[in-house]
C-alpha cells in the first residue's frame, strides 16, 4: 500500500525530470530525424511511381491505337475482297500500302480457304510453310468469325519474335480465306514508344510465361525500383507491357551528419536484421530448392519424351520414366552402363558404335533417326536430339538426349504412301475407262485385217489342195507378213495398256524420256485421233537420261496430254496441234518438259484453284488428275506449273533431275 506514494515522490524529484525530459527530447529528435527522410523518400517514390504508371498507360494506349488503326485498315480491305471489288494488282497495291503505312508490320498476306498464300505485300509471292500455331490461329478465327492474334513466337531459332493477326474473310456466308498481318514485336517498341519515354525507362514485352518477347533500353537497363505491368488487350494472345525506370531509389539521408547519427543508432538493428534476413534467405532457398526438385521430378515423370543423360565417357547417368517406357528397361538396368546398350539392335551394332563415337567427338548431327529394340524384342523407330550438357562454369560434362517414339508418325506416313498409290492406280484405271471405247475401235482394225489376211491365205491353200497345185509362196507371203504386222500393232497397244495400269511400288531408275513417250504414244494417239488433234513431239536424241519412276511420269504425261487434247475440241481444226517438247537445262542439271496446246486457255480465277483436290472444270471429272500430277512431280523434287500460251491455250511445264551417269 506504500508503493504508490513512494513512486510519486521519486517522480517529483527534480534530478529525475532533468534527465527524463532531455532524454525524451533526444528520442523525439531522433524519431523526427528518422521520420522526415523516410517521409520525403516515400513521397518522392510515390510521385515517381504514379508518373511511371501514367506514362505506361499512355504508351499502352498508343500501341492499342496503332493496332486498332491497322485492324480497321485490314477490315476495310477485307470488305472490298469479300465484295470482289479488287483486281489482283489492286490487291497487291493495297497490301503494299498497308505495309508502308505501318512500319511495325513485317508483311501482309492473303491466304485462301486451304491456307495457301495467294497475295502478299512482297513484290513476289512466297509460298508459306504454315506452322501449327499459324494454322491453329487461322482455325480459331474461322470458327469464331472474329479476328484473332497469335501468341508471339520466333519463326525460326535466332529470328525476331513475330505475332500474326488473322482476319477471316467471307463472301456472303462462305469462308474464302483470311488476311494475315505479321507484326515484328521489336518494331512495336521501336516505332510506338516515344524517345523521351525510352530515355527514362526500360520497356519490355512479355508473353504469358513471362518470357521476354522484345525489349527497348535506350538508356540502359532498369533498376527494378519503379515498375509497372499492363496487359495489352489482344484477342487470342497474351502480351504484357512492362516498364522499369532507370531511376534508383531516392536518397534516404539528405546529409552526412544526419546519416552518421542514424547510422550509429541503427548499427545494432542492422546487424540483427542482417542476421534475420540471412536465416530467412537460407530457409527460403531451401524451400525453393525442395519445391523446384519436386516440380522437376513431377515434370520429368509426366513427359512423353524420353530423356537420357550421359557423361563424357558415354556412361548413362540419368533416364526418365518415358525413356524407360520406350525401351522397356527399368532405370537400374540403364544408369551407370557403358555401350553397347541393351536396346541397340544387334544387326546394326556397327552403326550405333560409329554414331556413338561421333557423339563423343562432337561431330555427329544433333538430330538423327534410328531404331531401338525393346526388351520384348519389338523394334521402335525413334528420333534422337543430342545436345551438350554444360555445368554452371560453362564446362561440358556430358550429353543430354531427347528421344521421341515416332512409331505413330511412321504408320501415318506409310498409310499416306499407300493412299497415294491407290489414288494413282485409280486415276490410271479411270483414264483407261475413258479411252476404252477408242481402244476397242483401234483394236478392231488390226484384228479385222488379221482375219482378212489369214482367211485369204487359207482360201489360197484350200484352192491349191483341191486343184492339186503347188502353193504360190510369192502370193501367200505378203498376206502373212501383213497379218503379222497387224498382230504386232495390236500387241503394242495391249502392252502399252498393261504397262500403264499394272500396280507396283514407286521406283526411281535411269530412263530415257524418249522411251517413256514411245511407251504411251499409242494411248496418246488414240485420244488425239478422236478429236482430230495432231501430235508433234520434239525430243532431242542426245537428251540425257533422267532419274525417275517411269510409271509416275507416264501418268503425268498422259493426264497432261489428255487435258490438252480435250481443251482443243472446240477450236478450229487447223489449230488442233498438241506439242510435246523437251530440252536439257545445264544450269539446273534438269530435263525440262512442256506440254503445249492451242485451246481456249483458262480464266485467272480457275488458274488459282487448278491444283486443288476435287476441283475440276469438267462435269464428269474427279478433280484429282492435276493434283496427282503435281504430287508425282514433287516426289521427284520438281514443280508442276503452267503459263498462258502466247498463241492461245496453255503450257504445262515440269522438270526432272538428270541421272548422274547420264550423258551430258
């Protein structure tokens, strides 16, 4: 009960207040010294951050405005195309104008409903090699009926990132293709970000995985203090605009005196905080490492691609479950093992050893296709990608291989090959069906002549026997010779048909073009006589041999000549001339062949779809003849094309490679 009065008496002691008040004032002063710089720093930081956000929003709106303006221009062009208001030249001019107005555009092309490029902003139309992402974006645009952006990607390793804008085109309700504008991601920043903003900030475009698509840092990299992210509103694509100011944090301490006082006051606190941060970082690093290991293990276990690591001696140091599933061996039978490996095919052991030596020497091709043998004896075709395995110091410690099971792809390729052979066989049978009536008439003549000559010879023999006279050989021999000649003629026609329709696997051989033409000349002339067409051939005798499959080339020549003959059925009889020309192109080491008619020619809109499957200008046509011809020529490494004949009609041209052993 006496404690409270005693405490009150002590508080009333003057010496206590003399030390208490200055101490409180010093503490208050120190608090003010700490608070004022901190508050000033916070205000400056907030001001810089707000300015950065405002400028970022302005840049984002600038980019969206330019993209929207390009979209409007493409929609206007799309409406003109859908209304069929543009000629081919006008379309090229409009595409070039779009490219000139938007320097961020790499190209603008138009593709048809099948994905084939038919117009481009380039002076020359280059064929597209559409990627799966390109086709997927085009399909989304076609299905939704709305324009779509593709996720930015590099067209090939080391190239700049690009992004496609697909605008579907319709004529009425019919889908006729799309307009595709390709943006260079780096040009978006170079052309649309003001120079004054780039001088103060690092600007970056990221994809959905925070992968850098493009970056502009005119004044150096950002310090990571003032940053802001803004997603670009692009339909079908995920692109984020990130700005990072090059300004560092504001100076916390305005002068050395205040800094010295605060440094002495916060020394102990700093040491405690440093110790706490070190412990926290260690714990966080250990947790992140455990999480990363768990993530890596889960990712490797979920892969369908086999992974295999080997050291510099070729010893297997790691395999994932997918690789074990491909070869049919557990990890304990593979890890630590040196070649020869249990999944190598015994018959190809020398080939594996040579390839393995090339991998260790660093001279082997990074990508190779081979065959593995599973533990159950089954052969599995695989595709292997080899890459050096480098440690954190840049030193190579081994090789990492990715193995793909391509059994399904091989089955699909074999099925496609079989289907192509069936199409060619059906096309040959259809061709023979079309000329069957002509063939019957053509065979009737030599058979009737044979019958007449043999009947006359029999009558002569019978008359000599009745009259008991000697047979006059000078009278009998010419009749039998004529009958033999007619029999050879009929036999040649039958052999031509048999060689043309018989089924066999494609096989490239060294053949003479003259022999190919002579082999089907009878079939060509059968059709030519039906329409009173004159066949003219110009094939030099010293023409080199070509390396080709004779059956395929005969199919191509017969289809092209048949089309040329039918194209001239409505022209004047004097113009019905079919020319088959060939010459040697020494520069390309090829034999060029041309089939020239003087028919009615073809309209430009028909020429664009001429090689499309199931497209035909004939009421009874299947629409596969020219498509099969083009496939056959591409099988030989050439291209089937056509031009207008200056004298009227059409010229179909293709080239075949010269055999190495052929005369030059």
